[in-house]
């Protein structure tokens, strides 16, 4: 257990970890309530996809520019600002719901607004973790723990949302989410951050071009980002059509939707514990490929699932694989990237893993609306498996290049590898 939680010895990371727990639980409650509200109001899988697209497309467009801003700015202050703005978005959702004026058009607009905030928030938080955890040997552990709290919240939040939606309606989930931001704001204000010297700011577009060229020149960075983009576009879009699966395939309501989304978090928590228990980042490249295979298998067989038990087992597997894939890729990138380009590379990671999801959401909504949910899961799983096979073919060369960088950083020698 001491090995699993070793990065919590750092006070600032400990504050960030516990402060985010309540806030992210509230965020998951809002996500589930919003998806259920959209489907309840419209009955349209396509509109679910459009709302998901609106919330995620800013990550595709804005994240690379956000990375430049974050590299030249105080990450702590940026996160404070994004959390305040996210709280205001939740308050506005609640006010509009209780006043009876929350339309599908306003939901799309507010989803896009939150996506714009997240483009800065997610990138800043990823880069901030490596800034406050100075021991590089604890970085993988910190990233895994940071991801685990997201998925512990994912385990709790949807289940609570299902109960609250059934009892009092979606608006109370929006209100609870707004209040939950106070926890993370308090933890951020309690931190003691020593400002780091920033290099003189150049032209924003030139710095963006520099970051893109750096990523393109590095085969490991380029390969990991492209593979993450594929797995996100195809593999993660299943969450958008989960309300349709819960209602039309398993014949359930909001409680069942909350349960299904919650057990995705259970799989992710198991994956987080596994990664946090690892001693080093060595070998994570192969684990990425295996996780992608697991995601493909889970989605493929979910197409044939008609019972809650089988669906639950497969969704836990998908959650485990998604968490291991994301966190492993994040760890390798953070280990091998140059410090002065960390924000830009993390913004590209966010773009690859989250920013490509709008296309996946839109495709999933279109396919599910036209051919049904099982066909969507079947096609997603098959593409993930084909992508995994291609990744394994390139893995020998990729593993050698990553180990070469580790040797230059002294990681392999220090760990006796």
C-alpha cells in the first residue's frame, strides 16, 4: 500500500488529489444527468452524439493553443480560473433547468462552453502534476493515482446521479456539481507554489509550430499520439450511446444508466491500482498494446450482450483497458518530453485522447441511429482490434527508441534495469 500511494507524500499533490475527489464526483453526476435529460427530451441517439460533439470539439481546436499558453503561464492560476468558470457553467445549467428554460440549443451551447474551459483545464492539470511531483520515479505513480480519483468519482457519481434523477430530477445533479467545485478551489488555495521562471514569450503561432514540429520529429511521441487518437475516436464513443443501450437493449432507466457508467469507473479504478503498484515506467509500451486489445474485445462482445451480468463484466473490462491505455501513454509522454515543451505535448495528448472524441461521438450517434447500438459496438471493437495489431507490429522499434531515451535520462540505470 505504501508503494501504491507513495506520491501522496508530496503535500501539494495530496491537496490536489483529495480536493478533486468531490469536484469530479459532481462532474460525473452532471454528465450523466445531462445525457439522460437530452435523451428524455428528444429520444434521439443522434442528438446525444451532437451534444457530445459540442462538448468535445473545443478540445480538438483549442487544446494545441492552450498548450502554448500553459507553457508560458502559471499553471496553478490557470487551474484556479478554469475551476471557477466550470462552477459558473454548472450554476447556469441548474438555474435554467429550474426556471424551465433549458432547451436543447442551450444545452449544446453550454456543453461547448465547458469544452472550451476543459481545453485549458485538462492540459494545465496534466502538466501541473509533473510540476508538483519533482521525483521522476514517482511521476507514473502520481499520474495513475490522479487518474484513479477520476474513476473513483466515475464509480460513485453516476450511481448517485441515477438515484437523484429518479427521485428529484436532473437539475439537482447540476446544483450538486456546482457546490462540489468549492472543494477543489479550497485545495488549490491551500497550496504553496514556488513560481518557476518562464522563458520570454515568443509569437504564439511560432511556439505552436515549434511544439508540433517537436512531436512530429519524435517517433515515440508521434506514434503514441496517433494511436491514442485512434483508440479515443473509436473506442471511447460507446459512452455517448450508453443511454440508448440502457433503455432499448437492457430495458432500464436512469438508475441502470448510472450503474453501467459507474462500473466503467470500477474497471478504471482496478487499472489505476495496477499501474500505481508498478515500480517504473519500463514496459508500459507493451501494456498499451495489450490494453487496446482488451478494449477491442470488450466492445466487440458487448454487441452481443443481452443480459445485465454479461454487459457489466464487459463494461468493467472496457473501463480497465481505457484507464491503463490512457495513463500508460500519459506516463511515457511525460517521461520523455523536454520540460520546456511539456504543456504543448500534454495539449496534444489531450487533443489525441479527448479532442478526437467529438468525431467518435458524432459517428456513434449516426451509426446507432441508423443501424442500432449493437452494430455500433461491433464495428468499434473490430476497428480497435485491427489498430492493436498494427501497433504490435511497430512495437519492437518503438520499445527500443523509448528505452534509448530512458537511458539518456538515467532512468534505467537508476532502477537497475
